[in-house]
């Protein structure tokens, strides 16, 4: 069965901007942050506007370690195993992914269809035929393994070897804000693969709704830096190329 992307922001650190603001200020203040920041925020002696301007200023400076004190957790479905293999390469995050060992796939395999293939009638028909065959093969292997003494659950672990990268998966993922900003820099880029780029943009939309100041300038690295760090061969051309300094002789 054809599946499409669905992402929900499952949870996030309450008052994330206040937490990060307190962490930033503790770095620069000799007093205790509960007295110099937290209580003044509660009393209105520090306004949200003052807090937000401070956050924008220090983020512009590149001081990012206080961002690690807040986190965002996403529930994700409708991505392929090809996409999830890219996602879990972002190692400063936590993942709980649907297991192909403990969860059985049915004959009607859930899968993702690339847009480029969907646009070509013959390619789409070939692709969908293969997905149907993969589902049927998986189901038949599952039956044969059970007929030869394997338990239903343990049959999954070997039958799954025929499942393609297109097989749909579901997972829970948690990023701290610093890691998430790095994820957006890399995966919102037009050079990123289409599926994980769509996932990144959806995640960015969700976090902007709850922490607009923090993620105001989040996105591809070129948008923040004003220049592209790809080689001329791979640049999309939206931003001028970074000119690397020549080596002195």
C-alpha cells in the first residue's frame, strides 16, 4: 500500500527559549541564574522581547552549546527505510524505530513511491509490480518458515531480507536544539535527497510553531551564511560560492 509522509511534534521542552536564555546568561553572569534571570523573567523585569533579542545576538555569534539543554521529539511515519538510514546517521539524536524483526509485514506491503518514478507511467507500473511481488514473496517465505518449524515472530527475521529500501517505516526521534539546527542546515539543502529534505522541512515547520525565535533562521547553511559551501559542480546556484583562501607558497 502506498504511504505518504506524516510527522507530529510529540513533545518538546516547555519554555525552551527561557531555558536557553538562562543557560546563555549563566555563561556570562557571576550571579546565580535563578536570581539574575529566572525570577526577573517571572516578575516581568526581563521582557520576552529582551530575551529574544539576546538569543538572536548570541546565536549570530555562533555560541551554540546552551542549545543542548532543550529537546524536541517527533513521531514520524510514511518514510522509507532508505530515508531512515540517512536519518539515523545524525548520531546526536535518539531513535526508536519500528522493528522488521518483531513486526510482520503483510502481503500488501506498505511502501514509498519516489515522485520521479510516479511521473513516468511505465516506471510507476514496473515499480508497483515489483512492490507487489516483494510483498507476496515475503508472505510466502513467512509461511514456509513456519511450516518448517519456525515460530511466527522468528520467521520475520529471515523473511525480511527480501524487503526493499522502499518499505515504509515508523519511528520516534528526539533531537536537542543544537543537533536539530545542524540537521536542518544539511537536510533542508537542495542537495539533500528529496525524501529526507521533505521530512526536514516538515520538522522545521513544526518547531517554528513552538519556538519561533530559536528557529527563526533555521534552514540550509547557505541561508544563514549567505554563501554556498559546495563545490562549483554541486552548487545549486542560489548563493555565491565560498571562496577558499589560496594556500601561501
